[in-house]
């Protein structure tokens, strides 16, 4: 990002002849020292490329990088001039004007023309130029202007990131395991009627599937979550828009969020025309229903950790309470997935055990490390799966100016570890598509403690972390490697499945739907005989 513009400084009186050499001296100091301060690479600092003295004005032609941006550079110039001219010649600064400010960005980037300060935008495919309107000294200090610059900078960074959502590096993987099952568990679950699709990405799970899902969740809690001292909380599953503004989800993933609206009124009488219509027409057209609703003011649970930051918003924490370790499994998450919906492995409504923690950076890193160890033990020893961990850096964690290669594997910085399990029905181990992301562990740094203003009583930095255990995905990957015969299931898992009698499957005149499905279900019922009454 390059920013150019002409800065006009108006003085309280015309500059006397003897002050001119002082101005030259000041400019040398600015160019060599002060305008480079804070920029490791001087090109990312600011530079005065020429200047002109005009009676009571000094006019500077400026070019800056992204470290000392033109707003900051203008104020630094102002301050140094005020000090030097004030002290030596009793001349003050009347005002600043930044004329024809222009931002030149790498690549073809689109920015809304309706934003304040944005006058014009054009691009030749390799560069984008954003022309801003003239700025006064107070404009330069406005939060709106600073946020505009941040937005533009972020768009450029995203462009450089090359459209990739994240940067993936293998961190650790298990030994190869013998796998004897190669079918798609999603398809089998549907065929045998343990799940029934009721809407896009939504299924009803019958008692047998619920039973094994619960067994897996309990096993996970007992082997991973509870030994590390996490306590259960209950989080809401619908959040006001402000929460999504602060977490950043509204700005980052609004295209995959599901929203909720309140009725315009509580008075049922006002709904009468709609009710009459539904009565007679026996349809509920969404366009009609919409007329009776407020615009959406909530979004449905997306990341499931949102309420954790929301709870601690504006709170001041002391050492006695830190670190805080909670988990929530009180309800579903919702995601609008454009494509690739598949059985219970990519859903619109899914279930997750969300683990959250808050503390000083060393706490947060230590908890993540312990959690990672337990996950490894759980995957490898308890479930005996073939798994791998990847260090993924979402584009928004990229530090400006840090090149990609340097990002690798410093796992003690904010970022995410994805947990992936091989699902043989999708392909061989070498096939990237045959690895299913079942969960992740993230360190956020101050990404949430800053916007939610979560503070420490002695001003120490607080970080957060979270980890999502996507229950359906874990079960699919377990079934994908072990199959449906309980004899081949990991011992501990089977023990948890056996803790309660196995519930009955639905086998009736019209259900499961196909002949093959019915036959398969009968086989399954036989295999499960020892466990109860399938
Ligand atoms: P993917 O790349 O597969 O879409 P993601 O990166 O969107 O996954 P996260 O945002 O990291 O997933 O969500 C955390 C966990 O929630 C995932 O690891 C997964 O277990 C689960 N999850 C996410 N989206 C879905 C979905 N649509 N259906 C089922 N589980 C999901
Ligand atoms: Zn989370
Ligand atoms: Mg996704």
C-alpha cells in the first residue's frame, strides 16, 4: 500500500527569511529519522519528496507506506514544525489540509464508493487507486478515517493471501493404521434409517444414532475435557448483531450465517390477515410472512464461543480467577453451507462441544498444549484412528509485511490447529479430500479480549482460546475407519455404548425406504444383539 498526498500547513504568520534554513533542517530530520520511526523497512515509513514555501504556508508532497501512514506522517510533521517554529520564531500552526490524498493498492480491489472520504476508485487490473476527498486535521484523527484505512489495508492483505482462506502446514500425524472399512457411513446411516433428512442440511437422528453420538461425546468429556478441569456452562444459541460485529463474524463470514427476526408486534390480532390467508390457501409464503417481521436483529450460533467473550465484556479480572476454563454443549450451531452438504458430515444444523478458555498468554498457550496432548491420546489410543494435525493460519492473522514462509509453525502465536481424520471412503491417504476436519484448537491472542474490552486489574494482556469438537464429524470419521460392526469398535468406546441398553431402530412397513436398507438394518440389528435390542 502506497499513500500519496499534498500536505498544506498554514502558519500563524509568514515565514521570515531566516527561518527557511530551519525548515530545511527540520525536513532533513523528518525524512531521515522521525518519519521512519516505527517502520522496520524505511519504505513502509513516510517520505517528503518535495516542499515549497508560500508566505504563510508550507506545502509538502508526501509518499508513505503502511507503517507510518499519511495520517500519522502529517501529524508528525505538524508537531515537529510547531515545536521548532514556535521555540525559535514564535510561529504557530493554524491548520492542516491534506489535498488529493490517494491510496495505491496492489491488485484489483473493490471498495464501496458510498463510504465516507472515498471520492473515486479505479483499477488497471494490477493496481487499484482510491482517491479520497480533501482531509482536514480533525478528519485525519477521526476513528472513521482510521477504520477506512484499516479496511483498505486488510483488503490488500486478503488479496495478497491469494483468495486462500488459510495457510496449511502439516504439524503432526499418526502412524498408518490398518483399515478394513471403505464405505460411506453417511449413506449407510440414511439407508438403514437411523437418520432422516427433513430439510436442507437438517436431519432427525433416531434413538440408535443419538445413543452412539452421546456415547462418543461422554467418552470425549471423560477422556479430554474433564481431566483438564473445564467446567460446563450453558450458552444461548441466538446472538444480537453487535456480538457478531465484535467477534468479527459479521464482517468475515456473513455469507454463511443464519439470521433470526422478531415479530413486529405481540398482538395476534394484527396477524389476522396473514392467518386468514394461510387458513384458506393452506400455504405460508415467506414473502407474506416477512411483512409481519422486523428485520433480523439476531444471528444463530455460529462459532459457539461467542457468549464466552460476551459474558466477560467490560469485566476486570484478577489473578485469582485466571485462567477460566469452560465448555458448552447445550445446543446446535447453524451454518449456511453453499455446497458440499453431505449426510451428517456437512450440515446446516450441527452439534459441537465447544471448549473455551481465557487467561494470560502463558496460560492460554499451556492449556492449548495440554489439550492438544489429550486430543492426541484420544485419537490415537482411545479411538485408535489415523489422524493428523495441521497448523493453519487464517489470512487475517497474517502480520502486515511478514512473508508467508516465516509464518510456519510458530504455534505459540495466535492461530489454529486443525484436527483431521482420514475417511477412507473418500480416497487414499494421499488425497487431500479424504481427510475430514473434525475439530480444531485455536489461540486468538487479543482478537476477542480487545473488542470486548476484557481487562486484567494490573493491565496485563489477556488472551483467549477455543476448541470445537464437531460431534457428527467425529462419529462419521470413527465409523468411516471402523465400520458398523461393534466387534471392530475401540474397546473404550464400546464400553460407553454399552453403559445403557441400546435403543430400538425404526423398522416398519414404509421405513427404511429401500429393500436394501431394510436388509442392512436387519444385519445391523443382529450385530447389535449383544448390546440390547437395536
Ligand atoms: P470446513 O472447512 O470443513 O467447512 P470449518 O473450517 O468451517 O470446517 P470451523 O469453523 O473450524 O470449521 O468449525 C469448527 C468445527 O465445527 C469443525 O471442525 C467441525 O467439526 C464443525 N463444523 C463446522 N462446520 C460444520 C458443518 N457444516 N457441519 C458439521 N460440522 C461442522
Ligand atoms: Zn470458538
Ligand atoms: Mg466451513
